[in-house]
C-alpha cells in the first residue's frame, strides 16, 4: 500500500497513515464495534439481511477504486478464485453470521470476550496441521486462556461443561472463532494480489455465502423480502456502520498497519477487539460486568501475554 496522496484537507489522514499504533488501535476499535452493532441489530434488522447488505455495500464501496488492480491481478485471481471465494465465505460470512445469530442468544460482553478463542484455535490448528513447535509456556498461556473462555461461556459455572449445558449463543461464538481460525491459517496460501483486488473477490465470496446461509437457515427468498421490509431506521444505520467501518476502513487500516510494523507485531493488536467489544457493550448496550467476566478477562490477558512472550522468545 503506497502512501496516500496529498489532497485538500487530507493532511490529517496522511499523518494518521504514518502512525502504526493509532492505525491499528482504530482498526480493532471498529472491529470491536461490530460486536455492539450485532447486538444493537436485534429487533431492528434480520441477521441474514444485515449480512447481505453489509457485504454487498462493502463491494460497491471498494469496486470503483479496484478496476486497475483487478486488471493487473486478473491472472492470479483466475488461477485462484476458489481459494479467494473460500476466504470470503469462511472468514467473512461464516464468522459474522454466527456472531450475529449469537447476539440473539447471549450478551455482547460474552461475545466480545469469547472471541479470544480465535488465538487458541490458531495455535492448536497450527500445531495439529503444520506441526508448529509449541513451548511449555505457550501451552500454559493457552490453558489459562481456555479457562477464561470456559468461565465466560458457562457464566462462571464450569460444572455446566460436564453436562454440555452451554448457552447456544456462546457455542455459536466459539464455532465462529473456529471458522476465523481456519481462515487465518489458510491465508498462508493467499496469492499475491493488491489488497483491493483481494477485498473485491473475497467480498463476492461473502455475498454468495450470505445468500446460501439465508436460503438454508434463513427461510429463503420470501423471508428475505419480508426481512428487508421490516428493517427500521436504526437497522439501516447499523448496516451502514458494518459496511464502512469493520468491512472497508478496518481492512484498509490493518493492511497499512502490517505494512508499517510487520504482521507479527500488528497481530498483537487483534487482542484489543474483545476489550473494545466489552467496553462498548457496557457503555452503549448498558450490560453489566459480572465477577466471572473480570476473572475470565484476567486469565485471558495473562494467558495471551505468556503465549505471545514465549512465542517471540523462540
């Protein structure tokens, strides 16, 4: 990604794009806001309608700027289109539809905290599939993080795991995290393309998957038409937020952040998403932090710090 061109009133934007920490904090702030948006959407916009509007709107937003990159990258896209569509279907559509459905069944705080499970699944799958070396301290960190997630998912009663009595919404979030971990791991096979070309094709994959999800579990075309007709003005505002902030702006900022400080350091900021999601759930949704949330968050933070510190020592 090249430096943004100077433009009238664009000096602030140019200055922002040279500050990696601010870029990455804003990235995760908008992604964390997606948790709040999903919870606010309940009663105002159907989750499947939100998905279709989100990815269709995001595609329309980036397409005018993507014509030249698409032409240059067409050979790579043509040779790898199934993989690129897979990224959109799994990393974008599957993850988000599960989170939006979970918002009807569990709290925003739970959804936010449980998303750290992405890190756990990435590490476990890396070990299981690619035999990535794992240090003892990393395993301890993962164990603490798993314990924190388990406390959140069982609302502080770990005994519920033995009877498989876990809230369906919390289970959907964990399944969403597994989907995103698969997406993250398969990015190692991503063909070399401009980031705009990548977004266009993956957005197409997300749109196709969103329509499939709606057809299979959302009631089909007639239910979709009814859902569009029932969207409130708050629902349209929520859809606009998801189109521009977590879908387009955060993607652009994350690419810039990785360019400035590298993927390893930039990936640490992803751990801020549960923090911002939790803060937003408390301040905007009026949800209450329970003692179990604080215990879980403490375990998760310690676990992530231990795992990351151990990994970087290696």
